[in-house]
């Protein structure tokens, strides 16, 4: 009977170890995304030093006939997660998915295409402020706004400066991570890789397509859409030669952007 008893004892120890592992996993979730946590889990993390919040802003806009509307949202959400992991003791707030796209009563650019959703700059500014206030109230002392869309940058910079000034006595800072959004970086690196300026495009081109291929390939329709059919039939919403994009190029560009963002945030953290 002794061998059987020993076997059951060993099984009991293994079972207890499994239960213990499950309990630890629930006590300290691995995800850096705020949406994945419960409020007690978030509170516990903040109390143990998770006081940096990444606030990503994307955009719901047309990106040509080959990229899904959520391009900016998918890319910035993935990038924000990588930034948080690299920094440590950081969490990612939900993406603000609708941002300024121009003047609605005089639509231009992306707003001329069906499905593009836009906020006025005033509304976007109010949204940023309200979300930042919520994060500050939750215990975060450094709030880092990262935007994947050009028209969001001036508003983000203004909000970050104003809130930092207003909260100076509270020791809470807000920064716009401008190093993340650097179109010159993408162009410079792609040119260095041998792409011509004409091939790159400035919207829905090689960089946009490659980065989306890297984080959400099923949102790219290059294999299903003949881009040439849009040539000469009016604006397609994209420029350049996106068919030259690869997921490897996207990973390369995204890693550069994430690295630059991390460096800027680390500098902010190093300042008192």
C-alpha cells in the first residue's frame, strides 16, 4: 500500500503546486493592458510601482483600398504594449480610436472617403483631458500620450503642457511622446534600405502597409485588391507602392519607433 500512498501524496503536491501557480497568475496578471485587469489588480500594481500610464491615440480613417480602417489603432496598441514592457512598471490605457481628421463642414483628405470618423480638435482635447484626469486619479504619476496620426500631435502636445503645469504641485506629469511619431525617421530608414521617395508614398504607402502587416496581417488586403484598378479612376486614398511592403520591414520600423519612444519616456522618468 505504501507505494500507492506515496503516489497519491506526490499527486497531491503536484495538484497543490498547480493551484498555487494559478493563484499567483491571478494575483499578478502578465498583461500590461489596463483593459485586461480588474480594479483590485490595477490598484495592487499601482501600489507596487506601476505608476506610468501609456495613453495611445489612433484614428479610424480610410487607408486606401488595401488597408482596414483600424490601421492606426492596431499599430499604436501593439506599439504601446511593447513600450510598456520595455519600460517596466507601466500599463497601457485603451486606445482613443477617433481623432481629428479635419473640418467636417468642409471635408477634405480622409474625410472625403466614406467611413472616416473624426472629432473636432476641441472635442479631442476634452477627451484627452478627461482620460488623463481619470488616470491621474487612479494613481499614475506619469502619463505618456503616444499618437499614430499626424493631426493629433499638436493637440496632444498642448494638453500635455497644460496639464503638467496645472498638476505641478501634485507631482503628476503628462508628456506627448513626439519621438514615436516621426515620419522623417520612416522615410530616412526606408530610403536607406533602397526604396525610392516615389515608391514610399505618404499615406497608405510602404511604411503604413508594412507596420500593419507586422501587427495585424489580416487587416491588409494586398492579396485581394488589385491596386492598379484604382489608378486613373480618382483618388484611391493611398500613395506610393504599398505592394513592396513586407512584415519584416514593418517590424524594423516599429522597433525603431518603440525604441525612440522608450528613450524619451526614460528621460522624463529620470527627471524629478
